[in-house]
């Protein structure tokens, strides 16, 4: 059984073709600049050289059709016909309260996703475009929606409700939803394996740190709180997103600075976070290279991209991450493991060091040699021997969750995320 997974953004299509019986990735890649002139695909097949092809893709259907062509290309393909694809799994950002698990997509599901666009205006339209395109190109196979929000549907009401008029929730469903659910699910389950226990026996705080970032409290295999809220804007400091701010700031920007709602929203999402603080950089490697030793004092310097502003971007991000971890230690009352994952969490030892330096009160102690020596893309335990909380770096594998959900749905063995047993929860599972 060959399963195609699609992660469609507004101008991109990320894909993987996976052989379920052989338990191997056949091909993966990314179509960039979809809907924008100058589209190209970067196509990878294990054991072969990377292949790059430039071809304009005016919409998502053209992009996915290009991917299907590559799958059967004589020089770069991996199957004889697209008919070998048994099912398609679609990353879907916002499922609201309607979806607490992955589901087979039909017209009613698509309609519900459209109804939820107001909750995820930057994400759901692209997800829907990808779903519609793939269903048109592969109409005879099941399509499955895998939701970023599903794993967090186990949060108790006192965790997901905002202190707003209750009617805002009951009538308009304004509440905390959380995102990055497939990532938090994957790494929390892998942490249980590394602890030699079942997910139901451990409490884990997971830090997904990339351009988007979120922290989750996972109690006995169930998400009980997470930093992102109604939208992916709330929570910790991110690459270009502000994270938590005083709710009065947008009104101040409108009334005092003359900014309209759309501009304020754009700035909070695209020009804030470490980019806004540094004035120049989003990539944390650039931030670290610019700031030098963050422990050394330096004079304030307002120039964009200055050492001082990069240092502040680094310190503010580390501070907010540590603050959330500390809060979730109070939520869980007992923490067995702390996990760092995603592009920054996996590959920025200096940020991990700065975060963990504030967490000694809860028993977090990391070995700096282990932390600095961990190979890029590798999983590892960076704790000291006497640490009361094990600290892990675990590369995330959201696509693995997509594949397993699709396979289980087709096989009739699937359950809600907190109850379903994934193969990566087993000892001996080989990480890709």
C-alpha cells in the first residue's frame, strides 16, 4: 500500500510517497512558489541525486499534477502508475471542535473546513485548495484529513476557555485550540519509549521550536494544555510572530499610530517575533552569529541587526520558552521529560542551554558536552546523570503520524489520538 502525504501551504506543496508494506519512503519533495511565477520542485528519492525542475504552477492542482508526473518519470520516478497510490493524507491546520481525530474526506468535511476559515484564514484556504486539487486528480482513492488541532482536543475546559463572555465561546467557538498537534504527539510518544515506559505512565513537556513555535503539556499521553490558542499567533516568541502580548496593543496601534486592523494583524504575524526584535533576522543561526556571547553585557543599540538587538531577540525567546515550561510544570505537578524538537529545537544547542539554565528549580540539568555534541538530526538524551527530569532532543516526524493515521483508517484499526497505538511507540522502532 503506497500512501501519499500532502502539506499544502499558500504557495507550496510538501509531499512524501510512502510504501506501508515496505516501511520506507519512496520519494519526498517540495514544490515552491505555487501560484507565483518561477515555480520549481525539489524532488528527492533515497539513493539518488536531488532533482530540481522549474515549471510554473499557477495553482495547487498544477503543482500536485507535477508531483504525480515525477512519480512515474522514467529517470526520477518510483512507481509505474499513479494508480498505485492507495490513499492520500492531507495536513489540515484547523479542525475546530468538529474533528478530534483524522477523518476520511467527503464533501461535508470540505464544507466544514470552509466554515472554519475564519479561525485559520492563513492556513485552511491553502489546505482546502490542496484537498480539492488532489481529489480531482486522484478521485478513486480515499483522502484523509489529519488535523494539527486534533491532539489538543483532550484539553479540559478550564484550560481551553478564555476569560471572555461565555457567549463568545458558546455562540462563536472562541477558545484555545492549539496547533503542531502531530509533532507534539510524535515526540511525546517517542519520549515515553526513551524512558522505557508507556505513554500513559509519563508526563512530558514538549517544545516544538521552528519559525512557528509552541509548547505542550502532555499528561499520560493526553494533551492538557498548549501555548497556541484560537490561532497560531498566541504563545511563545516565534520567527515572525509575536506570541503573547497585551491585548490592548492592537487597539493602541489603531488609535495612536493610525494602523488599520489588517496592518496590525500583518505586523503581529509577519514582522514580529525574533525578526521584529532583531530588526533583520529570522534564522536563529544568523541571530547567534550576530550577537556573539549572549552572557556578556553590551550597550543598547537600536540599529536593525545590531549585536544588542540580536542578543535581545535570543534572550526574549529563551525567556518566554522557559516561562512556559515552568508554567506547565505547575500544570502537570510531575514532569518526567522535557523535549526539544523541530528545526530550531533540534539544531540550536545554545538556545536549549539558555532555556534549561532557568529550569533547575524543577530538576532539569543538562550536560553541556552532550548538548553541544549532539549530531544534527539525531535523537539524544542531553541530561546529566543526576537530573530529575530527562531532557531529550527528538527530531519530529509529523509525516509518520499522517501515514499511520491513513493506514489505520483504511485497515479499520484507528482510534482517537490519545488511544491509538502507533508503531513508533514500540521499542526497536527505527526513526527515519
